[in-house]
């Protein structure tokens, strides 16, 4: 039976937003995941696209439900939460997507299979020092706001070279579209796509719940999705 909810996905999401503090059920997550996979399918070569489920703020029980549905790449922003969850659920590819603190890099490099948020040159040498062999994404700033994590687009080529010379697996670029000024999301995603092509990188980590379809249009391979799959974050 075709579920009518699927046709009115945005209404469904809005309804969901009204019910806070409830753990999403397996059926809820499955429904949203199916919808998202369909939408990815319409816009991209599915085999290239990886869904990184952003689990920050969600309890381990919710992560286990998602794992039961076949999701195998989870992303976290904050060190404590990342570290606890990654130890509790070791048979998952863990992606660190938050700002790196130098004194945590050693620990993160032991638990992560990918780090999306390398944004300073010193972090490259720290990771090389720890012999990190996972996937490294260089984060690119969406505008010249210095407080934003990430490299200026002008230095990306140099950083790729430095990272590779250090023996790191620099596989792609990551970006978070600005919500306040700077490049618009399409401008920024286009820029990231161009940089990826210029440097012949394989992967592009861009697109979150609110803009993943746009990101796919510009060649995203790694969608970092939280709310779109798990619903609103519990408070
Ligand atoms: C929280 C977060 C996401 C996921 O956000 P949603 O809106 O839940 O999809 C993706 N990327 C980064 C860097 C984040 O901090």
C-alpha cells in the first residue's frame, strides 16, 4: 500500500517538528530514509552517494535503530559525544565532522574512519604524526569570516599537497553553506564542485537536511543528514 504520507513529506516533517522529546520510531526513520533515498536516486548516481547520519543530540537507542535499518556511517561534532558513542557502537564507520581541538586529535584519530573538518594546517601535521590512515576531508570556508572553521579556497591546493606529502589520505572537500551572508548556498556548492574538479578529488561532503538536494546538483557525494532522517533533535 502506498503511504499517502510519502507524497506530503514536508507536511510530515512539519508535523514531526511539533512533537518534540519523543524518540523516533523505527517506522518513522524507515519512512524518512526511503523518501530520502528516492530523492537521491532522482538526482545522482546512488552508488556514489554516501549518507552520513548525523547523530549529535540523539540517544544511543536511536542510533541502534538506525543501525538496524542498515545505516553504517554515523557523524558526530563534539568530542565527548563522539568518543562515547564510537566506543559503544564500534562496528560503524564513524565520521568526525566538528571543529578539531589539537589535544583531542590523537583520540579522534583512533576512533574515526573519516574526518571531515580539517581546517588548519597544524591539524594535518597532527594527524600525520598519529599516522591517521582514514579519509581526510579539508573543510573550506564559505566566506571570509575568520571565525568559521576551514581553509580559504585560495590555499586548498597547497593544503592538499602538504597533506599528501605527509602521507595522509586527502580524499575530498567539505563545506557548510553559510546561513548568514557570504556566498549563497548555490554559489558555495558550485565553488566546492569546481575545487574538487580542479584538484581531482574523489569526494565532496556537502549538503545537510535543509539543502542536500541542491548539494547533489553540484556533485555532493557525502550528505551529512540528521533531522531529515531522525526528526527533530531531542532537547
Ligand atoms: C548538525 C550538522 C549536520 C546535520 O544537520 P541536520 O540539519 O540535522 O541535517 C551536518 N553537518 C554539520 C557540520 C553539522 O554540525
